[in-house]
């Protein structure tokens, strides 16, 4: 890795992943041998198993991140994309670690089969992804053509003009989708009812639009 900033980012990300793995391992040692492993859409525990199964998540973060960083180090326009890439990679890592600890805490909740979870992590996924869309949407227009970050379609990778206009458009779409979803989730948090299924819908529907709309836009501008 010739880029000093990317090398610093890589070392920092790997250290964070390693610390998270060690902390997770120490925490798992303190868990009961059998823990709740699965909650259905209504938040009711319907699966129990070995506590060591929970180690998979921090292990994946520790293994996948170095691989992803190595692949990214070969990226075109790496120096020009350092700022959005740094924000994106650290945000994703932070998101994965937050989810990791939400799961660990849930496994240590003492819930039995048929019990309902005390904390509803259904909100966590759409809320954090909404924030990511808002942040990344602002940086989307600044991303230069590459194969690792951004709207990577045959037309955008082949045509630099198509890449630029698509990312300007996608940036606006992502910010709007993020704000709308975050607003909806904030309102739902104050509703004293089971909204797990609504949270799932609020995750997939708007974010599907955030992918489909830039794709259609890129196709229309493929010959610009």
C-alpha cells in the first residue's frame, strides 16, 4: 500500500476489529452455556443454543475487513476517493460492531423460549442505515470512478461522464431516502405497539428505491 492515508486507515480498522474480537470473546466467556439465539419478527425467543455460536459475528468482522482492505488498496483513484472511502469503511465497521454488541447483550438477557426481547433492535438496522445513506449521499458526488466504492454498473464503469452524473443524482436520492426513513423510524419509536414488521418494510422498501432509481438513471445516461 503506497498511499499513507489508506495504510493508516487499514491499520486503524484492523486494530478496532481485533479489539472488538477480544472484548467479545471475553464477554462470551461470561455468558451461560446456552443462550437465546433467535427471535422471530414479533421479538419472541424461538431458538436456543451454544454461546459460542455468537462468536461468528466478531470473527467475520476480523476476517472480512483485512480482505476488503487489501482488495480496496488496488482501487483506481484511491487517493481521490480517500475521504468518502474512509467515512464509509469506518461507518460500516462501527455499524457492524454496534450490531455485534446488541446481539451479545441480547444473548445475555436471560430470555427463555417464548419470552419477548426487552430491547427492540428492529429499529437499530433502519436507523443506522438511514444515517449512513444521509452521510454517504453527501459525499456520493465526490466519488471518482473505481470498482470498489459507489454505483458500480457496466455503464458507469465504462463511461466516466455517466459515472459522474449518476453519482450526483444518487447523492440526492440517498439523502432524501435516509431522511424519510429516519423520520419514520423516529415516529415509530414512540408508538407503543409491535412494529417489528413495519421496521423490516421500512428498511427494504425505501432502500430498494435508493438502488433502483440510480440504476435506471445510469442506464438512461449510458451514452452521454
